[in-house]
C-alpha cells in the first residue's frame, strides 16, 4: 500500500507540477533566485513526504559539516533511488544532481530536474560527458552545489553494505577546477527500503552521514592523482562504522 501511495504522490506532483513550472517560469523572469529557491523547497517537501510514506527511518549524521553559504560538491556511494529522495530533501541551498541520461526520457521529471539545475550524463559518450562536467563547473561558480555518485550506477551487493564500486575520477574535475569543498556522503540501508523487494517499499532504518569537507588542494600529490580512490576509501570507512550502528 505504501508503494502505491508514494508513487501516486510522485506522479500527481509531476503532472500538476507543469502548472507550477509555468508560474515559476514567469517569476523567474523578474526574480530568478526567488523562483529557484521556491522550487527547491517545494520539491524538498514532496520528497520528505515520499520518504516518510516509503517507510525510511533515516538518521542524519554530520549535517553541520555542510556549508550553508557556499556551493559544494557532494560525493556519495549509491545504493538506491531512495538515495536521491532522502539526500535532496536535506540540501540547504540550490543543488543539481548529475543523473544518468536515461532519466532525460521522462518528460515531466526531465522538466523539473532541468529547472532544478540537474545534468544528464551519458557515460558512453566522452564528449557529452565533458560538456556536462563543464556545465557543472559553471554552476558551482554561480553558487549552485552539485551532487554526484562516482560509482556511475547503483551497487546491488545485498550482502555487504560497506561495499563500493570503483569511483570514477572524471567528476572530481568539478572540484579541481573550482576549488570548492568536497563533502563525502555515506549512505546505508536505502536499498532495503525499495530495491531489495522491488517493486514494493517497506520500512527500514537508513543512515546518511556527511563527512568533513576537504578541498582538492588540501590533498597530497598522490591522493590528487587518485582522488576517486581517496574518497572511495573515506566513504567506505564511514560505511563500516554504520554497520556497527545498524546491528
């Protein structure tokens, strides 16, 4: 039942959302930031409702590590679609996610994501990927945070919640070129809410932890060279600690 209610809410919002998008398009002509922040807060409210309906009992750790007055690059492991629902509902300021290209095929969802500064990445197209990275760099410079999942896809390992697929280095160029702070984000338990018993949702405990921020320049030369491995290890250490809490 909770699955049906959650998806009904999402679909209803996306359809009704065309009206809101039209209203905010007009507002954006006169007050761009006001339109953007209002859109963000509305979507965050809907996502909080979806997370609650889906049964996600989420504990958030380290949110004080996230700057409220500057754009950052969030870097997280990826277990579930619920990752986006829960993390986006907590972003303090304007934030765009880098999503897979296939999401761009859903009209209503695409319209909202573009309005919320998201980017669609085709990982098989190097040229298009570079364009996305350059666009994300521009957003950071304009005060819009970017959220990435460097694994490139959802990790489907049900047995080990600390397992992480290799992080791809390319997206870290966003931080290298802008000098913004990088926030490592460790996510545990979201797959148990939905993916593990797809297509149904069930109640479950989730932990989302925000690590201390670090800039590219703070890393030594070797870690800069293998920055994906560096943040993969940092997040994996956080996930191992989560296992103790979840027991």
